[in-house]
């Protein structure tokens, strides 16, 4: 099997740089469940508001459009924090760098909540959204699994997958368990997540403005 690095002083066994099958499965499970809390629950909340006309009431309130979006993002982020807390209660003994853990949780929250808000604003009912949610789940889970277990793919597809936010977040997640994490790679992956999240929130604001007309 692959070698492991043992930190005798801290009594922590760190994973190897090459993650392997078990590490890949753990990462796929943890990252996917955290992301899906935002991707599934947030649009569900948005659809409920549309059905109860709460969104219309918000639009005529003194709150600005940006405040409406931020409020929904905070509500969704709460679910992310709860889910992440449960995951790290299970795996906390293996964490080497809690700073990277914080970056992962914040990045996962920003991305998944932004995507969830956008889906909730675009679609008008659960039936319309189900297909896209299923595709999103497949892309998130499949991309992480493919990269972390090292499946061979065409060069163009491998390059594309490496730039997916879900894969970038998975790499940050695993880096928090490793003593060999490279800060340059972490910053690159964090940049992917932040840029993608910024684009998502830009579309969210645009969608809300369309509803306001």
C-alpha cells in the first residue's frame, strides 16, 4: 500500500499526498453531503417563498435587493455550518490544519448557497428543478470521485474537471488532513471557488432584479 506519515509528537497519522481509494471515498462523502445541503435545501426554501408569495412581499419592503440575497445566503449558510460540524465531529482527530478546514467550510458555503439561490430563482416549481438538481448531484459526486481515485481520462476532460469548484473544494478538504499541503495549490483552488461563487452571486442579483420588474 501507500506510505503514511506519522507525527509522533502530536500522535496524528496524516494521509499520503496521493489520496488513494479510502481517502477518496471519505472525501466524496464529506464534501458531497456538505455541498448538497446548500444545493438542495436553499432552492427548496426559495420555491416555498415563491409559492407563499413571500418573495413578492420582500420586493416591496424597504430592504434592498442585495439585502434580500444576503439574507437568503445567510439562512442557507446556517445549514452548511451544521452539516460541516457533524462531518468534522466524525473526522476531527485526523485534521492537521484547522485553518484550511475553515477555508473549506467558508468556500463550500459560498459556492453551494450561491448555486442553490440561483436554482431557486430560475425555476418555478419542484418538477422543473428536479432534473437540474439530479445533474448537479452527478457532476459534484462524479467529478470528485474521478479525480481523487485517479481515473484515466482524456487530457481535455481532465483539465476541465480540475477547474470545477467541487473538485477544488475536495482538494482543500483533504489538504486540511495532510502535513504535505502546498499553500500555492490551496490558494489556486480557493481562487477557483471564489471566482465561481462571485459569478453565481452576480447571476443571483440579476435574477432578483428581473423579479423586481
